[in-house]
C-alpha cells in the first residue's frame, strides 16, 4: 500500500521522531511512505541518510497535486490540509484515515483505541477517521519497536564519541526540557563517580553551566556534551548507560528498549493533566514490584517533574535494573505498533 503521514513540528522533536520511526519501519517492510512535514530541518541530524522507501514532502500552503495513498495518517491530530482531504473524499475507494494519537498510559486510552469518527461535514464529509492509540497494554496499539530495537549495546560506542570513560564510573544520559531541576539532580548524582552524558537539546547549555570549564562538579561528577545524534546513535547512547533520563514520548520508549533504569520527564500541560499520565505509567511499571522500590521510584519521578520532594536516597540499583528488564520483557511480548497498524488497516480496507 501507499502511505501518507502528516506531521507538524510544534516545539520539540518528539512528533517528528515518532513519525520518522514509523515511516522508516513501514518502508523497511515494503510499504512506500510519503512523510509530509512542515519543518523537516531536524531530519538533517535525526535521519541524515534518509530511508529507502520514504520520501519527505514539505508541507506548505500550496500542496503538490499528489493523489492520496491507500492509507493516510495524521499524527497527533494535526489535520491534513483541506485540499488533500477533499482529494481523499473524491476517490472511488477512499483511503483509510487514521489519527495516530499521543502515547496513552491511562485506562481510557484502551477504551478509545480503534474507535471510528464519522466525518459529518467539511471536505472529508462521508469519510471515517479512526483513532489509534499507542500504549503499554494489549488493548492499545502497541509501541514502535523495529527489528533492532532490542539489540545489545556496543561497548566501544561511547569511546568513539570522544566520551572520556573511567573504570567503575556510573554512566548517566540526560535528555531533558530546559525547566528540569538540574542542580538538584546533580547534587544527588555526586554520591559516586559519575559521568553525565548531556544530549543536545534545550537542557544541554544550562546543564553545562553548572559545571566548571573542565566539566567537573563536586567530588565525583563529570559532564560530557554530545552533538546531535541520529536516532540509531541515541539508541546506542541509552544502551551504553547505567541510568537514563529522557523526555517526551519517542525518547522514553527507547529507554525502555535499552533495559537500563530510567526516569521520565513528561511534557508539562497547563491544566496539570500530565501528573495523572505520569502516575499511570508508574503504576504499570511497578505493578507487582516491592512496595519500597515502587514508592522510591514514584517519589523520584515526581520530584524530577516538579511534583514533589526528592527521595532521601536512590532506589536500589540492582532491584531497579531487574524491574526495568522485566518491564522490557513484558512489552516485547506484545505486538509492536507497526505490525498492529498494518493489521488494523488490512482489517478495515
């Protein structure tokens, strides 16, 4: 089938990151994809070599007069252009129209996944849009997981990036929003020799400002700033670390496939709805774990998101790693998002 995926870049790179991974994974399975994006500049570092079977089209006001493919995906409710929707409606066999929603952690996502939305007016009158919710339960639409997502880490990858490794040093990756409580985190990471690997992005400069000119802080802490990494490179970074701090949606799913302990900085919403979403993922993650570990992780995650006080100490590292490996195993036992969306489309065409 031919696929059209529409993506708007809002203020971060997660939307485009998800769309590119989906497009590339579909193309790797023989499905040609047109990725329509209003601001494709981040693809220069995110996917510098492109992907066979994926063509990137600049989403501008005057659209190329392409005929829609068999499947049209609007990512995160971005609404395809009216002229394109009109072309969809004019086809004798209209494409299947999917709204790929944001990552769902709460139970309502299970209930809303796969629901139809008949279009009663506008250029798409007579068409049906289908809601598709990625998520962590078998009732949702799965998570992006390419064939290589569970590969082992490369011990030499960090050294190849110029990161100055020392024996016995804890390695921590940090990819965060600019409002993250960086100083409080660094005070707590200074409890043992630690190399903080600062991913490029909004938090890198303010984080570096908390270290001296040699990248040192306190007794044990060192920092190393990384350049913008392509998606495989970021995945390698996560596999090379003992603890990963990630933000948004695309990055947090990659930390789960890495299998190491992780902490999520969720995208803050003005109405505070993000707090419930954060707690819902914690409940899924810690289900069945020891109460002390679950309580410690909850306090740590909420503190990192500005929702509470910091815990008195880090969770037990060995128990935390076992929990994250078990979580990865549970998720990997479910069908991945691309496989599920292919079945979803075939069942409705």
